[in-house]
């Protein structure tokens, strides 16, 4: 594992990076912040939920693939999308997002597709417990996606805004998991620990964690064999 800073062309922004070895070459992960990630693999750039509050996207590489998990403003940002999208960019998104973004590939919960040469699986992302009012979850079932992206022999799960759902806990073969930990919208550290144990993921990145104390998840997963990596993903 490598950790280093990447500097944009303007030299005004730095982001943490990790590099993961796969059977098809190196996977570089850039931790932009919140629920926003950038992957580089096999000459391709993949942006996940780009948001202009986290970066100046005019200074970041254009995307070969963009993944949008759901329609909330901090995940679907049309300005950021426009900045990294070109006429060659593939966009994977939900039905609700497609009402605002044209020309993308809609994936419903459970769909599997190959986009930009990468296998993508759409996983349900929704609340079970946390509600904005009685009977009204922050993230209703059937609306949002998490995504599993296969990079060589590594399966990377970016969960989106969700709780530890039965569908999540039934997943197998996950090497790296990005799980949200931000109340009241997503999971408590206890929920994240429950999900990570069920997934049997090798590496866990808590992300989109706001003001949650990340030491709690590290303690909960101590001695489980799951490597918890804390990066700047508030």
C-alpha cells in the first residue's frame, strides 16, 4: 500500500491516495471527500458522485466513466458532472438521476452490466431504521444504488447512502468496501461493523462519515482480520 498526495494542476488542492495491486495492474484510489471518489485503472479514470464542494473539477482528469449513486445534491451535482464529462464519457446512474442527466446508462437494483470495459453491479441502497419522518426513510428502497466495480481480480464495493441491508450482507467476494457512516442519514459505527463482518471484506474504508468518531469503527473491528483504513472522507 502507498499513501501519498496528488496535486491538481493548480497546485491548490491535495488529496490522499492509495494504490492497490490487482491481477490487471495497479488501482489508484483518490479520496476526494464526503461520498466522492476517483479511481484510475488500466488507463481509465472513474469518478464516483463528483461534487463541486469537494474539488475544482476543471483541474481534475476527464472521466471515462462516472457512477452516480442517487439524486441527492451531494451525490448528483450537474456542475461537477459537466466539468468531468466529455462526449466519450460513459455515465451509470439511477432512474431518478436520469430525469436530470441525459445519455447515461440506467442501472436498477440488481442489474449487472459491462460499461467502459468494467463489470458493474448495482446493489440496493436504502434505509431500514433511519427516517426523516414516520414511514419516510431518508433513502427509500428501490431508488438508490451502490456499485460493485471489478478491477482485475479485485471487487470494490462503493455502497452509496445506505444502511446494513440484507442485500448488502448477502454479498460475497468483496475485497474493498466503502461504507457510509453518517447519522442520521446512513449507518452507525455498529451498523458498519455488522456489515463489514458479513461482507468479510479485506479492506474497509469508512466514507461519507461527517462528524462520526472514526475511532469507534476501528475499535469495533479490532482483531477481526478486516483492515480499517481511515482517510479524509467527511
